[in-house]
C-alpha cells in the first residue's frame, strides 16, 4: 500500500475524527481487518458479521501497534496518541476507502467471475500479462466484499495491471464488487451449479454473474466462454469476445495431445497467432483460461511469443489441481480447494486421462446444492464409471450418493466413509505402485488433510 494520511482517510470514508487527536498528516501505510495482523503504521478497520463484531478487538489492535482505527461504535476510554475515525458503517467504509484508493492508479483493472475456474483463469491471466507488466492479482480466497477491497489496498505505484477475482453466492454481490473495480476488462468463465441452493436455477446464476457487465468501462472488453450453453446465448445481444472450441468463437483452441503427466498440448488460434502451445497443467478444460489470457494479452499489446512464454509460466494456486509426484510411480492430484458438479467432472477427466494403471478418486461432499444435491452427486458417481475409474473413496453424507452412482455404473471398488478420520484409515488400500489418486470436495470438507495423509503413506520421488 502507498502511504496515505489520516486526512485522506477521512475524506475517503466520510468519517469524523473523535476528540483528542488533531494530526491529520499522520501517515497510514497498511489497513487490516484482523487484529492479529497488526504492524506499525497500521489502521485497524473492524468489521461486523452475524457471529462476530470486530469492534471488540479495537483495544487489542491498538495495543498491538495500530496507530488508529475506524469505528461505528462509541469508544470509551480512548487511548492517548491514537486516532478514532467515526463512521456509520465499517463495511461501507472499507468499500469507500478501496474505491477512493483504487482511483489513484491509472492502470487497467480486470474482473474475473464465473462458476468454475475463476482462480485458474486469474492465475493464467497474471502469468501471461506478467511477461510484459507488473501484475497485482487476488491472492487465495480474497474474492469477496472484504477480500477484494483489501486486495485493492495492496496496490502500489509499481503495479501496471490488476487482475481481480470476484466470488458470489447470491444476487447483488457481483454488482457490489464490480462497482468498486469498474473493470476495463471483464471475464465470465462459465455458468454452472455452484450456489444453486440459494439462486434456484442456472438462469438465475447467469443473471447474478452478468451483474458484472454494466460496470465494464465504456471502451472496455468483455470475454466470455463461447462453449458454455448459457453464455453462448448472449451472442448477438452482448458485445463480447467469445473463446472456445466452436467455430463461432474468435479465439479458439483444440487439444492435440499431452504427456499425461504435467502438460497438455493444444493448437491456439487467435486473430494474431496460430501455433501449437504446451499448457503446464492437465485437463481439456485448461484451454479456456489459456484462451482468455491470450485474448487479454493481445488486448494489452503482447506478442505471440510473449503470450506463449506466459502460458509456460503458469503455476496453479495451491490445492487447485496440484500434481504431486511420489515414489513408485504414484501421482497425487490435489484439487481439494473446492468443488461443484462441473469442476468434479473436469477433475475426474484429468484422472481418467492420467498415465497411472490404477486410478482412484477420493471425493467428498459438494455443498450449497440444496434439493439438487442427491441427483448431482449421483451423476458424479455415474461419470466415474463412464470414464473407467478403478476405485472411489466417498467421504461424507452427500458423497454416499456419489458412491451409489459409482456402484450402479460398475466402478470396481467403492469405499464409503462417514468422515475424514474414516477415510484416513482406508487410504492405505488405494495406495499402490503406478497409481494416480485424485482428491476433491467442497472447501468445508477439508480434504487437504487426506492429501497430507497420502504424502505420509508414499515416498518422495527422487528420480
């Protein structure tokens, strides 16, 4: 963060300085909403949720070194030498501060949303654009009404482009986030079943994701997945650039092969290039983030060689289809960060295409699917049988529908576990030489614990 003053903070949030402090030139070099992350020069901005109130930690934050705070509550026994800025709502103050701060930087902003592949697309965009520019990108899961403003507050004078992921689980959230960012380039990766429990239908999910579109700047660009049946319906009605395998897409790719270990090969066709490229990841679905990044690269002046270099630099975020090589020819596919029916199928396809002679899937519950959950889980199980997976370990209550679907589809070995502890006990049964093991579930299932257990059960690869 570039240093701002107390006076600028008050201007940005419309706050009132409480009595006892008058140094408006006090420098602020960092903003934190977590009292455990305080450093010298930090402003503490407490947030209020359904089950917590950050105002309770103002004292701890100031004692820990914060130079002052924003507050929507009256504060008694104020500490000498610390400032207190009174506002009506601290969440609004965070939004207003991020909006004001972001507007100090005359750089392009890219907003990325969609049901599946937001993080992978964000990482691929950053890898490609990073060949020519210094890129600020969303880290981890900082893609909501708290994380996105905090990401913007990390901007510095050296940043030349910002790539920002936008998550949602209901109407109005993309509108809120996009209203802060006002992107020069907007991306919708696809429309799937994630959060269908709250939104009720894919049509409603499309409407929620399309809240991004009115916020794109007048001369900006929208990039959409032209193969997605919901987004392709926008052709002719929404000015956009479409990416995909179909002939109607101006940016196209076709998988031509791969090593089954770490790369897929594809032919990439754009208005400025037609060449074979190697994508350092597995799964046909990787053509979409690659095409989107190529389109953005051309938009911002990258050459075909620079775009290919950026593709080669791509590294997935932790727990996003990380390929872990182990001894005895064992490969662990750690895709435990999150899951929905579309991403489950994509991950299972990667498993099916892997080189291992024994292919096992450790799959847990997919959450937030509401009344659609049993059928959608069963469908995942049936898909396992269709692509020839040898073994399933189903973890959790909803995952038992995956197990039943897998049994009905002829998967040879199906093991049902109530929870992670039961699964840890049965994992030795699926570890064998020349095998590939996929782990995937919704974030709340914490299957990364099972990845750690598999690492314990397997030897390091010294080849």
